[in-house]
């Protein structure tokens, strides 16, 4: 592959074609933002990345984003930004045949992702995917049930079994894939990336707080993400009460951007504690709210990366994360923020109170955070993503006897897609 950094160019007669299946595209979360960013990047460079989904949320009208409306969709109780759908598998199959991909990529292990997995096997197309969501950990935090957690782990192990390559968003979760039985030759940590132009200190604008009903003069401690137990927000609730006790005279506000089933409880518990819940915010308004804050906190222990952790640092905020999960891999302790045990709310409160009292330290760490996050451009991440898919395609053309250990043999793509025939699994799924 001939390339400039971040600008892959294929040396073959045509570039590799990728069809990516995802259950999240019009949703409000970091995975959706990442997928939209790589879709834009591929389109700008005339690279055939096609993203397929099935949702009733709005999807941007660009030619490489394909939304086939689901036969049914149910919003999850307490999660207004999430829905479970019944995708029309036969119509998705027809779209794939029209795209003629060399590799099918499954981004989420939901109904749409399962449809992509099924179609890849049906057509004999090499299959790859990314481990965006640590489902067993989510189940553990939501239900605290060992049997259910074990069941979720088994489901993930089975789901990723036929994948030729599985990407993780961090090195720690590459080890999680190992525990799911994914051989080292099929695991790779994908370089993190996000739209660095969208999150920057230049968006700082104190006027944004008046629009939200918050005093511009107060110091802002920001959280962005789903407001739910699996994001470990009960810990943040405890931390903020301790901050208020440590610094009773300090004019500081906790600002929570996002929504979810824990919001009502968290609002009630923190009533009178100068905590503000803004719901979902988007676009340039979100960029201004990031850059106009002073400290960012992200207590999750279930995130494989935490896109918001990169966005906050790029916005010039000292960023506090736990010592569990992917976010700690993109924070430099005591330089761009702090990595603190999820079991030590007192340590979190002390670090936050110290930063709020020390404007010079906040400025120093914020500047370092911005410089650090700038290296995680979407260009570099997409370059790595595309290069890996080229390798998967090239290896699929190797005779089965020569396929490296750890790769699961599958039928290589044929010059023309086969016409649909009777298939028991497809026949069992509504069109």
C-alpha cells in the first residue's frame, strides 16, 4: 500500500471494499461519533467504506451510510438513546450484494451486527469486527449476577468465534479478548482516534453557561456520557458530595451531560449540591460546553476506550479516570490528568478540590492534555483501520493451507456475488 500518513491509497487495481454493520449510528454515543467520523474520512478520500444499519433514529444523508428501516424497534426502558430492532435481513443481504465487499466488518454484537455476521458466512466473505462494548462487565454492574455475567461472556465468545480479526479499542481489552478465547494472531488494538478539529480550547465561550441556566463565574466539573449505573455514576455522586464537604466555600458546579436511567436518582441525591443535568447536547454546543469547563471526570470501569476522555483532553481539560478499562491508556497520570482507583472516592474528591483551588495547575495540565490528545487524530486511526482490512482481504486470498495459525478458514469472495438461495437461517428471519 502506497500512502501518506492518514491517507491510505491502494496499489491494487481497486481499493479493498468494506461493508460495516452497526447497531449504533444515529445514536448519541462515542461509537456513533467514531463511525460517522470514519465514514466522512473515507468519503473524502474516495475509499469504499459502506456503513449499514437498521434504525428509526435519524442517519445523515450521505451516500455511504445505508439505513434500512427495521421491521420493529423498541426503545429500552430508561435508555432513550438506545433501541433494540428487528432488522430486515434479506434487504441487508441485497445491499451487501450491490456493494460487493471484500471484507465485512461488524461493529456491534446486536441484531444488526448479528445480521452482518450471518451474511458474511452466507456469502463466504472474510469477517472482522471491533470489541467496542464490554458486555460481560455491563451485565455484572447492572445485575451483580455471576451466572448472567458468565452467560454474557459465553455469548460474546460464540459471537466472535468466526472472526478473522477482532479489534479492541485499547490494550487492556485485547486481554479481555484473550479471555474470550480469541487467539493472539486474531487480536489487534486499534489506534484510538477522533475528530480533533471538533474539540479544541478555541471553543471556550463563557456565554454558553447562561444559556444552560448556570452561573458563568462558577468552576465547572464536567461529566459527559450515559447517566447509568454501568458508567459507575454512583461513585461520581459520592465523589461530588465529598468535594462539597472538602471545599464548602468554593463556587463550583457539577455539570452532567447525557441521559439515562440513573439520572432521576442522581438528581434527587445531589439536590441542593450545585449539580446540573443538561441532558443530551450536540454539535458545536457540545464543543463549547467541553472547552468552557474546568475539570473532566469519568468514573467508568466498563469502557473499552471512552471517546469522551479524548474529547475532554483535546478541549484542554485535566481529566480524571479510573485505573480500570481503556480510558487510563489515553491519560498521562499527573500530567494530563489523574488515574485513580475506583475504590477511593476520597482520593478523587481531594484531586478535584485541589485542581479547583489551583488555577495555574489546571491551566498547565489542560495545555498538556490538549497537546497529548492532538496525536489521536481520526486520520491516523482510519489509516490503521483501513490497513488492517487490506491485510484481512489479502490473507483471504491465500490458499487455506497457507493461512497463518489462528485465522479461521472461510470461503474467499468470488468475482460475482452469488444469487440468494434457500438458507435455513435466513429463512427463519423476517425480511
